[in-house]
């Protein structure tokens, strides 16, 4: 079993208490960790998308839609919102604060720990394709619907400090063509030139974060 390195410590609740667009950018470079009986699997977040309901037609919580699926989005920031799309489980970070149903989809990771677990779970060997998509990364890390609603401030599923990107790219979200004006919102963020970003790397602009 691969043990958790001492330097990996869950981020505190306060980290998540930012406006959603700010948090979507702050997540880039953070380490997403899943602990199982096998050990840990983890990767650096390299791509995110923000969904800001109830005014965002692309959000599951659009128009304050409160269902069994979206219930956790109305809770405090820093919980896991998982849902099924086709046969894939997708992972989101709840944001916005209580009664403000917002969330951030994690779209891609750069593998870091437990890579052998990831390869076995995905049934592939190529490192670049292990976690370069929202359905790929959940399968690689072992994130499932059982993680719905869990707090991200402690095991088994949590975020930890990673690295600070030099620059991030900003562009339109993916796969939401039938959402009116929402399809054009520049609410997708990724680490510029990172090889593990999923696809469609056309950007609106780049933010240089280097001092």
C-alpha cells in the first residue's frame, strides 16, 4: 500500500470560501487526493469549469432547481458534488456558500501519486491519457457516486497544496452548446500549455501569474 506522504495535508474549509470564479482559478495546481484500501491516487488539477446557478443556464441548479441530485450544491462550500453523465462519474467542488448553488467541475489532472493504480483502473499505460478528461480522472482516482456530498477537508477525498501555476488560460466551457448565452461565458480555466489539459485549448486570453 502506498502511504500518504507527510507533506500532503488537506486544505482547510476557509480555502473554499471564495467567489466561484476565483476558486475555479485557485484550484489549478492543487492536489486532488483519493484514499482507498489500496493506498492513494492523486494528481494536480490542471483544468476547471465554473457553473454559477441559478442564473447560469448551463448549471444543474439553473433557476434554483433543487433536486436529489443538486441538493449538495445548496450546502456549504467545500463538499463533493458527483453526478453521472452517460456512464461516467464527474467530480465537482461545491462553491458559492450555503443556499447559493454553484460548483466547479474538475476537468483534468496531471498524475502524481498512485500512477500504477490509475493505469490498472483505466486499463491503459499511456500517462498522458490517464486523467485528461473529467470521466477519465474519476475512474483513475477511484472517485465514485459514493463520494457524493463528502467534505473535501479530510480523507478519503480531499484537496491539498500543490504548486502555483505561472500562467492560466481562460476560455469557453465545453459541451454546453444548447444553453443560450451561457455557452459563451469564459468560465473555463486551465494551466497554460499543460499537456494533460483535456481538449479544445482555444483561449480568450492568458493571465500571467508570475511575479
